[in-house]
């Protein structure tokens, strides 16, 4: 199971990288062609769809690699056992928020399934579904981080 998870994480990183490269290339080519009087009408919409997905995949990668920005100036002044407790509380709050994003995000995507992006001729659900899918991935990684935090003894806390 661990190997499958690692392969999925690698695939997710490659997909996020491809989306970033695709956005960059597409926006550059669209600007270039617009300069010469031949605009690519669908380029902006395609870049926005790719950007939405890249943001949520990137958010999941940041959670998995603990690359999120944190302000821990005051937390570091507290005893280690309290730091560990607060970390668990904050992760539980994040899990509740992500669960709400998953539940309401699927409802939102379902509600927009008939709306079309005319320039791409695809359903708007392709854009809105990045919210529940990305939140679901973030939920899994936050849960993994929470379990790891709980299993880590207080004496080893913060020694990454």
C-alpha cells in the first residue's frame, strides 16, 4: 500500500508540474499570437482550468511535504507537550474544513455539470470538481500527518 501511495504522490507532482508548464507555454503562445493579430480564443479559459487544478494539487503537495507557511513564534514558547496537543487540534480543525469542502464541493460541481465553457466545449464541472478532489487529497494527507504527530513521542517533537 505504501508503494502505491508513493507512486500516486509522484504522479501528482508530475501532473502539477505539467500543469504549470502547460499554463506558462499556453499563455506565452497566446500572447505571441495575439500580438500578430491571431488570438487563441480558448487559451485563457484553458489556462484558468489548468490553474484551478494546479492550485489544489499544489496545496496537497504542500500539506504532504509540510511546506505550508506557519507562524509558530508563540507556539514555540509553550511546553513541548502543549505544542503537540495544539498541533493535533489545528489539524483536526483543518480536517473538518476539508471535509466540508469535499461535501459541498461535490454538490457544487454536480450543480454546474450542465453549464458549459463554450470556448472549450466542456462542462464547467471540470473546473469546480478540482475543489472536492483536491480537498479529498488534502484530507488524506492531513490525516496521515495527524496520525504521525500523535504517534511521535513528545520527546521527539519538533526534531525534523
